[in-house]
C-alpha cells in the first residue's frame, strides 16, 4: 500500500516536473529571429475528404517551414460549423503540431464551440497537450481565449516581444446582430496587461495580436492604403467597433494584427502604423479561397529588438508566395458584411 502511494507520488511528481520543464519560455533564436506560422480556418470535422486534404496540407506546411518555426498559432475555426465529434476533430486539427513536437497555441473562432464541447472544455483539452501554450483567460470578461505570451531575448532573459490573443466570440456584439467582437471588458483587460508589462519591462515592448474575426479597420486599410494580397469577399467584421484598434494605437505596443475568418481574403496593409493582416485559409471545409488562390499558411518572421517582421505565404504546394500589390482604387466597403 505504502509502496503504491509512494509510486503514485513519484510518478505524478515526475509528470508535474516534466510538464513544467517542457513549458520552457519562448525565445528568439541566436540569429535574432522568431518565426511564427499562422494556421487559420482549418475546419476539421467531416472525417472524410476535406480532413484528409487538410492533413496533407498541414504535412506540407510543417515539412517546409516546421524547422524554422518557433511557434504555431491557430487563429480560430479549427472546427467545422456544427461538428458532430468535436473531441476527435480537435485532436486531428492539432495533431501535427503535437506529433512533430512544435510549440503552438490557439485562439477561438466563431465555429469552434458549435459542437457539443464548450470553449471552456476545448481549452482544457488543448492545454492538456504537451506542446500547447494556450491559456484560459480571466473568468469575468467576455470570451475564453484571452491571454498573452512573452518571448525572451536570444541571449538574455528580457522580454523582447509580447503576443496577445483575443476571443472574438460567436456572433453579435453588444446586442447588435452580426459577427462577434472583442468587448470593452476585454479591451480593459488588455490595457491593464499592457500597462503592467510596460511597468515590469521598464519600457513599451513590441507586440503582435492574434484573433479570429477582423475589426472594421480591415475595410479601411484596403480602401486607403497599399496592400499585398487579395480581397475576394466583403470583410465580415465586428457588428460594433468597440475600439480595440484605437486602443492599440494609444498603448503603442501592438504593431501587427493577424486574423482569419474571411476565407477568400489574405491581404496585409499598414493602417496608420499598425500592420493589419489576414492569414491564408489553411484547411479545407466550409468554403474555400477563390481560385487560383490555394490553401496555405502565413509565415511571420519577427526580428529581435525592432518593430519589424517579414511575412509571406507558404502554400499547400510548398511554394513561397510573394503577394500581389493592390493600390487603393476607389472600390470601397464601409459597412461590415453580416
Ligand atoms: C535565463 O534564466 C535561466 C533560468 O532562470 C538561467 O538558467 C539562464 O542562465 C538565464 N540566461 C541569461 C542569459 O541570463
Ligand atoms: C491587472 O494585471 C495584473 C497583472 O497581470 C493583475 O495582477 C491584476 O489583477 C489586473 N487588474 C485588473 C483590474 O484586471
Ligand atoms: C478610409 O476609407 C474609409 C471609407 O472606405 C473612410 O471612411 C476613411 O475615412 C478613409 N480614410 C482613412 C484615413 O482611413
Ligand atoms: C480595384 O481593384 C479590384 C481588386 O484588385 C478590382 O477588382 C477592381 O476592378 C478595381 N477597380 C477599379 C475601379 O479599378
């Protein structure tokens, strides 16, 4: 009996230690870069041809970019709307990251909890994985996947980059029908963390933000600024502009924003000092990018000690795509599509 208890203590003690040791800090490489691979809108859950194609695609992304990638970020809709087996579908979606031993984390899209697993249950499942850096945000604000991660220097333990993750919910914003958003209580949470980190680090450190549903400024950047990539559908943005972009400007830390949601849009542009980027739809299901565009992943290679990153699309045929330039040309969308 005592032997058994002792065994359990040692065994679980080992597990806890192992788990702690594995959550080693995120860190810039010795060459001063930190590479992120953004996967978005995988839409797993048909357990048939689409999932197989998504698997084949992920295999190619990890083959071509895995070695150089320091963190894989899933910006929502890992699952299909109304998925009947969300548990298995989730495991399939994050299978490559885990089996290939890549640090990764997620933020929820509007469809992830449309099966029988809630956001709370999904995040708990995800956080149980050895390579997951996902976290559950504070209970008293909207959404679940609200958290931040710090990336340390290549040869120091100083924070050099902050990554913010926001949960843009399912649908409707402050009672206005349409798509979800980041609510004012989440913006207050971000402001508090941003101020706290500024204090802790002695200065404002560069930051990037990741979430699923774009804010309305994604329409404006396409209308007014030079962009790279395509806009083949109307921007399905927040039904209310709660002011997150404005708060990013005021706080001065976030200089790049990365979203998903609109499968036919993949552009990036600089809107008054902040890069606004879509990922490229990475998986199959729901609806696909507009041909000749094919599924892919956005690679973001961040430079240490600067507010700069390089970015490109690696597509499912292994090719590195340089996105086509788009000049503002008077075609304007001013209202988010529902
Ligand atoms: C960073 O912190 C770790 C753990 O506390 C320590 O082992 C390491 O020497 C530190 N590295 C530098 C460059 O200060
Ligand atoms: C602000 O952030 C700090 C650091 O995470 C935390 O300890 C504190 O509870 C937060 N305050 C509010 C009001 O959220
Ligand atoms: C950009 O475009 C929209 C209309 O599409 C407009 O409302 C806005 O004022 C324009 N200018 C800037 C600087 O964003
Ligand atoms: C503006 O650009 C879009 C996308 O590149 C294109 O489809 C459209 O025809 C252009 N409009 C004008 C007026 O040139």
